[in-house]
C-alpha cells in the first residue's frame, strides 16, 4: 500500500483593510460587529499596510513554504 499524500492548505493571502468595499456586500459576521468594541476599534486603527510591508520584506525567501500573513501573525 502506498503512503498517502496530504495536500497542504493554502497559506492565507493578505488583503488590505483599505481595499475598496461595496455597501451591502458585507458578510453576516461583518454586519454584526460592534464598532465600539475595543478589538474592532484597535483593528481599524492599526496601520496594517505598513506593518505587513515591513514583515514581508523581512520574511521573504524563495525557499521553503511561504510565510503567514503579517496580519495573521500579529
């Protein structure tokens, strides 16, 4: 019997929170977020694009598996 091959799950891809969004196309989860919640407030005020840009430069390599998204790591 041959050894089984497990396909790895794809690494999450970073998408900027500043990306254009359309009113009415939010997920049900996004529609129920309380904008006064401290974690939601913090996530909206962190400069994710700058942080992920620096993170990607530090952890860029042509060898091995792609690194996780900087936003996911932080």
